[in-house]
């Protein structure tokens, strides 16, 4: 079990969810994205955007 928390962001390809995900990543947090349409984002793309 990891001692650092992971954050699940719903709607991470949208404006608000994306802003939340980017803000968490900018602070060095681990983020998992929950999206309705998986083809809108490639696996690992949030890491590249941080």
C-alpha cells in the first residue's frame, strides 16, 4: 500500500476536471482520470501535460 494518496478526477478531459487534474499534477500528486470517452485522451497523456 502506498503512503502517498492517489486522486481520482472525474471528467478529466473537460474544462473543470482537466484544471483539477493539472493542478494536482503540478503539485506532484498522483492522478487517475475517469472519463466517459476514452479515445479523447491517450494513456499517460496527463503526465506529459504536467
